[in-house]
């Protein structure tokens, strides 16, 4: 039975010091590609487990630790994230963020703690067969980290037979696993459109080229493409996130504008199509208004496509440790750069319930619940021992 506490799944002493480590990481949050203190702290913990290899500064600040079995077997990768968010923490508990304007609001501190606990288990009992790599990946929140890791010269030639990752899920009972075949998280990209006109005296806009009308037309046209229907296989979520026109100079008619819109679909092909629709609209509107148009993209996340066999492996592990799993009705609308791993290797990302009363991810009062750490360690360890 799932209770609030899944502590019994690992040794009490391990639980106590891994949750202390989680709170220490929570108090020292660092944002994407700046995770140097975090990497140093994780490195100290990993070194103490005597891995067979330990790579540092992977794709920036990342770490990769390897634990070898005695016999030939599959190479598995387990991934967590190092980065926090530029959000001011509202909590007042003892382990609250010690850094102004930064905090672990996605629970990556908890994901790291789970992998640190797993390292400890593998340090005391090596896998029987194959190899296990534990990846502490930088910069998940801006979608840059997975790519940076995969482009690292030391990682480029590596082949993984299966890759695994989990994300905690507030709103789902603690310890409950959310698992699904195929798409787990959406394909996401953010389009940035610049309209270039010409400034003029604000009293004489007719002497310039003010892109205000083009800007609002683009926002309207883009929103008309949105259906925000997660149960639809052809979901399209179009979210304007930022826009700027001219400057706060009241004597000047605006001469430039930019519009930033985040686009989401359930797969990479549909996202590419949606991108083209918004691009076409931007070019057409720009031409109508005689404006220069510049189009760019940022923060691209591939859809996480779970491999069916790998999902079965996770399902068996969840059953074996006595937890329950459920299939969400539709994939999650957020982007996760683990999608770059599942695009290259058979893999599975799954959700781990963080409690129905836990504040949502990225909320200023969110805190990763320590009592689900054992569930994460137990499922991951079971996957490894199952492969024995
Ligand atoms: Zn996040
Ligand atoms: Zn996250």
C-alpha cells in the first residue's frame, strides 16, 4: 500500500543522510551552467563511493560516474539534473535557499539525492553484469544541458543500451509512479520574431514604419493556431511569453518589435509543422507592413519518446518493489531535455508522485518531499538488479 512514507524501501541510515544531503543541495541552488558548488558537492559524495570511473566537467558542470559489473552485460544510464531556477524561495524552513533569487523549485535537488543514494547502493554492491553510468546533467531548465553532455568529446562515442530518468510530480500521491509508452513529455520550441521598421517623431508616425500592427497581428494569427487540447493527438499549445515594442521614449514612434512565442505538440514532426505555420504568418505579415523580419528559436526540447520494452522494465521494477503505477491519460505538456537521450537511445522517463498537497513545480513555495527519495532509489536499483 502506498502511504505518505515510502521510507521502508531503503535502509534507515541511508535515508537519513541522503535526505540531509538533499537539504544541503536545496540550500545552495545554482542556475543552468553555473552549478559549480553543486557539482563539487556531488563529486565529493561520488568519490566516496569509489566508482570505476568518474568524469567531471561533462558538458560544462556535469558529472558521470560508472559502476561496473563482473560480467558482460548491458550499459545503462540513469540521469538527474543539477540546476535550480531563478525564483525567490518563499519557504522559511531551516534548509531554505541561502541564495537570493535562486531556488530548487523543480525538485532537481531530490533527483540528485536519489542518484547519490543509488551511487551508494552500487558502491557497496556492484551490478552483477554490464555497466551503470550515473549522469548528473547541467542546465536542464534552459534545454541546453542534454545537448552539451551528448556533444562532450568523452560522451560522443558512448553507446547506452537503455537510458532512464524520473521527474517528481506534485498532485500525484507520494510514491505513485506515472508511466506511459511512447510520448511522455511534449516537443517544445520557442520562436523569436523580430520586426524591423523605422523610427520617426511620435507626432509624425507617417514618416516612419511602426511595427505595432504587425506585432499584434502576429500574436492573433499565432493564437488562432492553438487548441490546447492535451487529449488530442494533434495538440497545439501556443503561448505568447514576451513581447516588446519600441522604447519608453514618448517622442519616438516605435521602429522595432519582438514577439516570443512558445510552441508545443506531442511529437517533433507536428511541432516542426506548427513552427512553419507561425514563421509563414510572420513573413507574410512583415511583407504586408513593409517590415524586415528576423526569425530565431530558443530553448528547444525534443519530445520524450519512451521505448515500449524499456517501459516494461520500469513497470516490472515498480511492481517488484511494491509500488503502484498508473498510466496518465495524456503525456505531460512540459518540455524535458531528456528527450534528446530518448531520441538516440531506447529509454524511459517516468513520473514519481510527490504528494497531492505539494505545491506545483516552479511555484515559490515548492519543496521536494524527502520521503519519496527511497522510492526513486528502490525503482532505479531494481531496474539494475533485474538486468542481472
Ligand atoms: Zn523545471
Ligand atoms: Zn525539472
